[in-house]
C-alpha cells in the first residue's frame, strides 16, 4: 500500500512538473491592438506568439503588467519571455531576441493647427514639446536628446494620457505606432476631436517587433529557436496575414 501511494505521488508530481514545463509565462503590457488584455487573443502580436508556441507543444500564460516591469521581471526570471519589444542594438547584446514578428511604423501625431516643419533630424523639432509614454523605447537618439535637454519631453503613464494632452494643446507632438494611435483616437475621443489630429508621413522609426528572453537562462536558446521555426512557417502559410486582417476588422 505504501509503495503504491509513493508511486502515485511521484507520478502526480511528475505530471505536474510536465504541465509546468510545457507552459511558458510571458510578461506583456497594454499596447492595443498589438497587445491588449481586453481582447480574446490578447492582441495581434500575442496571438502570433501563442500560436507559434502552440505549434511546438507549449501553452502560453500571458501576464499583463506595466512595460518596465515586464522586462524587469523577465530579467529576474519570473517570466520566461516578454512580448513584445522593438529591436534595438543594445537589446541585441543584452537579450535574446526572436526573428521579427512584425514591422511597425512609429509616426508623429500632432494637431492639424500645429504645423510641423520638414525635418531631417530631431533637432529640427527642438522648439516643440513632445509627449512620451513611460517605459517605451522610441529611439536612442530621442532619449539621449531628451536627457540632454535638447528636446522638450514630458513623460506620462500611457498613450491615452498623452493623446489627451495633445488634443488639449499641452504637448505639440506625440510619437506613437500608427495603427495604435488612430485606434486610440477613434475609440476614446469623439469623431470631431479625432479629426483635429493628423500625422506626419515621415516616421520616427520603422520598428521590428520581437519576443525578448534573457541570455543566461539555459532554456532560452531552445525556446527562441522553436519559436522562430514556427514563426517562419506561419509567415509562409498565411496565418500572420489572416491575423493581421482580423486586426483591421476590429477583432483586437
């Protein structure tokens, strides 16, 4: 009887360990429609991430936290990965980054009445007041110029707060991913207010969305490789195109 109980106990512990091993915890944040807790699929990028790991035999547990914490908790080992981060040179050396999940355009939103000059460098816009969301990467040049007081940058807690400041004239310019920005304006503001806003065609950057993992975790290399394999197949078989069409249709 005792031996039987021990066998059952050990079998149960092994089964539990197997389930835990097949579940990947991913820290993420609110950046609709790309990542959002209010969507059935948790946004376009998270849907892609979950499907890629599902094809490799894993389930994904998304945990929504502020963006700064998502990366910090990945570094501490609380999360196996963080979804998602734009590719940056310093991230390439600090972390393991996946192949590109999606390419996005980050553009300057401003009121139509606020005429922005044609610019070749950010210094051409130094007389404007920029909004920025805490924890976002933007570009290294942007943050270097902000820290050096060359650019006037006011940081707030969310994109929505920045857009509220923009339409009230408290900031002049707000850099935001193009689809995300228009989604917020059309969802959170009256049409008349949203129509007061426009964008510059020239982007601050064209950004590559990636999955981020820490380098010193032994399992990270294997997980990144498995993810990249599935991601490549999803691009080839049209899955990502279908998911993107769903986003344009308002699914997320």
